[in-house]
């Protein structure tokens, strides 16, 4: 695990303990590893270090609530500029849901 990944993990783990949130450490470590790997497909490790472990932890938690990866959030941030993470996640999520709706068969009802 890279240094920034470890900082994000330790910060998230410490926050969970202080907040009294039950956490599975191996699952948390694996989840953070996956999110950080997806982010590295979009930006460099140096960029992630400049963003900082606290912001990355918040971004990962917000992305996870919306069922997104950190890489998807990073792509949206690059595309739309600096915005709050929740609004970026909502935009990606609604776009993904819109694409899914188009794939569904329309219902035909006879009246």
C-alpha cells in the first residue's frame, strides 16, 4: 500500500473509532485500495498527495454512499471543475441511472 493510501486508511480508521462506528479493518483497507486504484487511472499519485488524505477520505465515503468509485468522482471533477463532492456524485449517479432507464423496455398498457 502506498504512503497516501496508508494515510487515508489510518485517518478513516481513527475517525471510525472516535465516532463509534463498527469497522472491519481488512474490508476497509481493501475498499480504500480499490478506490485509490481507480483514482490513479485518472490522476497521478502526486496529485492524490496534494489533495490530501482527509479530503480523499471524505471523497471516498461520499462516493461509496452514491455507489461510485473515487475514479468516477475524479473524472467528474476534472470535467466540471471544483464543486462539492456530494453534487459531483449526484451528477454522476443521475447520469448513470438515466443510462440504465433507457435500456429498460417500455411498458405498453392498453386502456
